[in-house]
């Protein structure tokens, strides 16, 4: 009997020990992770005790804290990007949409200020960065014409970046870069521009064709003039040649040429009275004469 009671007592004691051991293990499993805070690369930690942010700023690494009393709020200080799109009318009243990309990060010495004011980066973007960017975009577009907004992107970028720095630095935001991604005109203006370009291209093509026809006509006219000049020159040359030829054919030369060609035989032609004709080679002028 005694041994049975002793066995039951030991079993009850061991059971309580197991319960206490299990509870202790669970408690340790809960407490130990909450006793340390990990701050990763590119982050900073803000120590919060009884829901109040302390001035202690935790750098990268593992830090011991008091569980259930203190906690760490991690703040991202890496360079982040926010895209914003704004629509406004230009100086010449044309509607355009401008999309910009802002690269920014929280200044390390302003982390506590940002946390106290906004709590996290998402709230900072929604409440400050987006509205400020939209405002400065809408304020910068109307000072330029549509053409200048489309062409002078470098000047627009510089202006937007200066204004963004002036407005956002007060909130602990450091601007690393601002880019103008796109400037788009309205569909109506784009269509009108395309139609204008098509009309200009047609006008240019017509002008080119007209110039080509004019050049062709001018070429043909000049060619005809040159051909006429060549004909005149040829005619003049032939006339001069004939003139020189005629001047060179004097009676003496003709008589000499006839003698040179004569083979020494008189033609066998009898006159009506039976006398033989002969050539007077001593005649001073005129053609050779026949004497009967």
C-alpha cells in the first residue's frame, strides 16, 4: 500500500516538473528572441521604451534589449526611388503630362525626427514626397511653352531638382538625383502634330519634284542652246571652209590642176569642118579654150 502511494506521489511530482519545464521552455522561447534586436545593412534602429522613442540610435548589428519593455523600430536609410506623374498646361496652354523619378534617402542625423513625424517611410512618401513632387512639376510646366518643355529637359530637370531639394531637406530627406522620365503632349496635340508633319512632308516632296523638273527643264534648255551653238559653229566652219576653198580655186590653179590631170592625149573629137580642137595653155585667164 505504502509503495503504491509513494509511486503516485513521485508520478505527481514528476508531472508537475514536466509542466514547469515545458512552461519555462516556452517562456524562454518567447523571451530570448525579444531580448535582441537585429539591424541590417542600410538600416538604423530607434530604441523605443514604453512606446517612447529614445535618443539612442542603433547601428548595424545585433543589440540586447529588455523584452516587453523596449523594442527597436528599423528605418531604411538606403537610396530609394519614387516616381510621380503630374499634368499641367504649358505657357501656350497646351496640356502635357510629365513623369519624374526621384532618388532619395533619409539623412542619418534626421532619422528620429522622421520617425517621430511619420512613423515609417511609406507615410513619408505618401504625405510629403508625392505631394511636393506633384506641386513642383505643376508649377514648373507653365513657365515654358510646349516646345521648350519637350526639348529643354536638362533645364527642366535642374529646376525641378533645385526646388525638390529646397522643399524636402526640411523633412530630413536627401535628394541624390532627379530624372525627367517622360514629357507627353495630349492626344489631340499629338494628332495635330502628326497631321502637320505629314502635310510638311508632302510639301517638301512636292517642292523636291518641282525642283527636279525645273532642273531637268533647265538642263534640256542649256543642252538645246549648246546644240544650237554647235550647229552654228559647224555651219560657220563649213562656210569658212567653202570660202577658203573658193578663194583657193583661182583660174590659174584650176588650169594647173587640169594640166596635172591631163594624160597627154587629146580627145578624139572631130569638129564639123574636120579640124582637131586643141587647148590653149597660154591663155592668161578663163577656162581652156578650144581653137578650131
